[in-house]
C-alpha cells in the first residue's frame, strides 16, 4: 500500500487528535512518521484516489488541525509516496531544508487574492479619464451610433484602454496588500484574472490583512476581489 502525505512538521509538533481521519472511504487513519527532527503526517493511500469533495475536505482538515498547533509544510492534494520507508528517506535527505522552511513559516498563513474588473464600472472610468476616447464615443452617439468603421475604431480603442487598465490595476492589487504581508507569490496567469497573488501573512495580523483588502475595495470599487484564506501556506513550499 502506498503512503499518502499530508504535510511535514517538526518532530516536537503536538500530535493530531486520536482517530483523525484522512482521505478515503472509509477515511484512512492519519499517523506520524518521525525521522530525526521531522515528522510526516500520512495515511495509507486509497486506490484510484480522485479529487472528490470529501477527500479534498479531509486533506484540508488534517492540515488545518496541524497548522493550528504550529508550522506545517503542506503538501498538495494527491501527494503519494511509494511507502513509509521512502518518506523516511526523503525526510532524512532534506531535513535541513525542511527545518529552514518551517522556521520561515512559523506563525504564518496564506491568503490568495484574485481580482477582476467590474466591466461596466471600469468602462465608465476609462471614458472618464481618456478625453480622446470620450470625444470619439460622444461623436458616435451624436451620429446615431456611427458607421461600422467608427464603431470598430471605438471598440479597438476601448479594448486597448481596458487592457492597459488591467495591467495597472494588477500592479495596484499587489502593491496595496504587500505591506500587510510577510511575503508574496504571484500565481499562474490565467484568463479572466487581472491579478492572482498569494500573500504570506502573520497569523496574528490576519485582521490587518483583511482590513487592507477592504480598504482597497473601498478605494477601487471597480475591482472585484476574491479572497481565500486563511490557508496553509501552499504557495510558499516547494
């Protein structure tokens, strides 16, 4: 049976509650593999594991329980090792690195912030701040909408202006929030988001970070912000 790995902690980390259940149906018991100064939180890995809601929540629950008691290096869902002995060997080989990361992440959590535009609101802002674009739009309206070529020219100008605003607002999100964080890590770029950034935040300063997000929303109401956290610091672990 292969070994499912939830995360890595110090050997001195408080034990998880007895009968803590992990992934699988029925839930597999979570146990500790200790080597040197490190502990891996693991369970037997079910066959044909899939990212079902029940198992995703079980994975998250184990990490949340462990993280509430101290630093933990969280593994992504689906992290499976060949067996317990392989886990021990990895802990021994990378002990120094893992201990350094545990020190760096002690008392910290992750918040992921994604941002996009309220399309109508940003269009109003673009027209309000670009006098040439505003003049072109007003001329088209006065001409009953304008010719096809005029509409096309206006549309191209609007798209270019909005794209430029996406770049500046993406930078704004990061700059507005990084002062309330200990570290930042941009997520992968994806269509639909002008910003996708993970922030490493001191656990006891979480309220300050949330207030910084709220302040940004008040100052930039044309932004739509999606905040997920506090989370185990996935984005700050190799």
